[in-house]
């Protein structure tokens, strides 16, 4: 028979499995996050996006960077554009140890593994430690990218409550004891201790040693994800968990929040036995991270006042944080509560009882404002329905104020429906209060 023309559909063959039938079972858990689903509408110019956590690059010295890159290519182009080590450029790894020293970490460059953003490091760590069905402990709420990695490797997430001072040690102890009683042990605790994404809170210093001791006693590794640690608005830094327990903490860092997210340069710091496996896993994933990007970051760190640049970023984000908090106080209806971040990018808002922020989101987009529903930050538990994450890092203070004003109008309309009919149109997710985010703002007018 003559071949079927390319533009005509081929006759179906019942004996041939479909593409979906060939997928591994774990792909059933791979779904788009709620944040990704928002991108199309949140990027429209008429919409004030309080959803994404994109760093604001306006303060970067682009002219200076252009000159440094041109000089680097002219001098070292044949190295920068070539394959490199799976562990990363040695000079950059040495500089990374200097960056971490600001938070009390004493490390050797040999124990640093450079990755394509800290998200890759997180994915590799999960790949190394988690078999299907293994338990991962994580704050509730937790970073959506981490939840995606845990789900992709078929790990089961057990959320641990937070409050205004971060992860609650008593809640962690309860979770560990409950798992032990069931004959289970968590593979690791995943935590964002500083300026948490999405909750905006910081783990109290006095709690850090308690949490490390609990994990060590139960034989649980700690994975410390710290992309915002240098962005404290008063210039404060907190002792990294890694600095307090080098043997039982894998530390993840990134230049995405303090330099340029588009370069995708992050790292993991781990004891040698873990580091060796990380390098092998990195080789199989990417062969090597982009040498050019690493050398560009290294050139920036050596040829620019990066500490002064971080100070400028702190000031810019502090102004936006202040605009957000002022607008929340001025516009949100009574009964709303929110966290008061001391750094980072995010505020966590709790709406009055009965409001379902996921069901409300399409109405907010119609009012030309976007946020992320709290349901995105829980591992399939159906929690977070009363909560929303608001980001202040990218919009101008004026746009932040306008966005909150629009959001307040949507909330008022939702509450009017509640007062009139007793219940708004609800999504299928539960709007149960989240213990970990019962952190009222100093003034919740």
C-alpha cells in the first residue's frame, strides 16, 4: 500500500499503546502548579500581579555587567563556552563559601555543588533520598516548587504547623512521634527558615537548636532552603541551620534573589558522602551546569560590590513591603489578617471565615488583580482555602497599592455574598484554617 501522506491522520492501531499508556506511573502526579496556570493572565499589562515572585532587576548595574561580560568573553571565552565540571567552576565554589560566611557557615569549596538554580539542587536531593511512598516533612504552607519535586518522586508530604515565629518545635515533635509510632521515619525535613515562601515569617533563633536536636534524635536529615537569607530589611542575618549542625544539614542557596534569576545559578552544600552522590546525580541530569553563567556570576562577585548591591536590593524591597503593609491596613475589610515579613518577597493573608480564595480568584482576575491561592502551598491536603500569598517584590509601590485596593473590592463583594446568602460559590478544596499561618499582623484593621 502507498504510504499515508504526512498531512493525513494515520489509521489507528488498537494493538499500539498510546503515548499516555507508555508514561511511567509517577507522571500521574506531575501537574502544573497553580502559579504556572496564572502566568498567562497575570502577565497582562492591565492586571496588577501580586502573584509571582519575580525579582526586580531595576537596581542591577547593567552597563557595568555588560562591560564585565564582554571582558570575560574576550579573555576566557574558550573556557566559558566549553563543557565544564559537573560540580561547578572552582573559583565560583570558593566565592560561594564567602557568601555563606555571612550567615555563619564555615565550608570548604570541595563540598559545594553548583546547580541550575536551587530548584535543581532540591530536585537532586529528593531524587537521592526518596523512594516512592517515603515521607518528607515540610512546613505548612510550603514552597510550591518543593512540593512539585516531592510529588514527582512520589514522596508523601506531612505538613508541620507554623506560627509567627516559624516552624513550631512541639508540632514537629508530635509529627516525628506519630511517624515513629506507625513504624515510619521521615527521610528529611524541608524548611525555608528565613523570610519564608509563602508565609513571610522567620524561624526564631531559639527554635533552631530545638528543631535540629529533634531531627538528629529521630535520624532525620534537614534540608535548609535559604534563597532570601541576605534580604533582611534591617540588614540582619540569622544563623543558618547548617552553621549549627554541619553534619546533618544539606544547605541550598541561590543567586536568583540577590543577583539574576535568569542565569539559573544555585548550589548545594553537603557533607562529602552526600556531595559525591549529588555530583553523580547532576552529571546524569545536565552533564554540567552552564559554565558561561557560572563565570558571569563569578566575574560579578569579584568585580562588583555585591554586598552593596544586596543592600540596595534590601532597601528597594523594604519600600515595597511597606507599601504592601500600608495598603493592607488601609483597604482590606475587617477580619483579614496577614504576616509582617522582615525580609524576602511575600505576605501571607488570611481571609475571614467562609471566604474561599481559590473560588474567588477568577473574580479577582476580572477585577484586574492576581494573587496565589493558599491551596497551592499544601501537598494535596485540600488546606489553604482561606489564605492567599501576595508578592511585593516586582510591582512598584504605586501598583502594589492599586492592586490591594482592587483585591479589597473583590473581598468586600465576597463578604457581601456571605452576609446575604450565607455561603459563597465554593471550590472543591477545604477552607480549613491553617494552624501554621495563624499569625495576625500588628494591626489588622
